[in-house]
C-alpha cells in the first residue's frame, strides 16, 4: 500500500494507520527504514478494541501494560514486573511475572502453573510501535481511522464489485470515487423506495 502511495504521489506518507493484521516484523522494519510513523495496535490492543469477553477475563489482552514503569497489571490488580528476555518460538521475548500469584484466589482460572507469565516480543522497533500507538498522537489518529470510510470501501469492494481506484491523479481519483459513492447511494435509495 505504501509503495502505491509513493507511486501515485511521488513520496512516502509521513504516517499511516492500519489494523493489527498488517503488523509484522518486516512491516515495522520497512516503516523504520523509510522514516514512516505508523499507528497500528498489536494483537493485545486489537482484542481490547473488540471488547472484553468476561469468559476470557485472564486472557493476555486483559492484562494492562504500564509504559511508565514497564510492568503489566493483571485483572486482579497485581503487578507483573519485567523478569528477563527469553527466546521463544516467535523470537526473543520480554517476560513479566509476579510472586503474588501464589496468594491469588483465582490462580487456577488464570493459569495452570504456579504463577502467570506474560510476554511480548523484545524487537525494539515493535516496542517503539507500541509506544507510538499509546501516545496522544497515536490515540487521536487511530480514533479517526474508524471514521474515514473504511466500512464504505468494504461495501464498495465486496458488495458493489469495485476493485479499486484506477486513476492516477488525485483529482481523477476523487471523481471516480465520487461516482462510485453516488451509484452506491442510488442503489440504497432504490432499495427503500417501495417503503415510501
């Protein structure tokens, strides 16, 4: 997508927002290489956006990360502190835990072990991405993402078989998209005309 923007506008964007599905280590490294700030939630933040499922209260996404002191806070308000970096199947991870688990009344609901451990990838650029997402700028920009018409693009693409803008200049692209939007609205009106 970024390469398409560069091709059409002869420059990379200063920043962009995207869903968690686009967040990979390769993506993060590409963005850093081209000095592009990106606002993307990681998997845990993405789960929070969708809402908390009470039946999964002790899922990792329900553990709150505290940026100021590099700790996690569990749903029972216990603090999990950074312990070490550990190599796991997905790469090097930062691991967090607490000794207070042994006194917790709901330990068996939270973990099968004697204490709960939480980890996230220790890749410095992914950590920076999380910081950017949690910044005031990141929160403000990501909120706007839900109001930029993405759902309408989805309707046009899948419901109206619109496979994307084919024009190369901004003015022509705006005209093409406006026509598609007008056609979409006429179809909606036509659908409801019998109710009037």
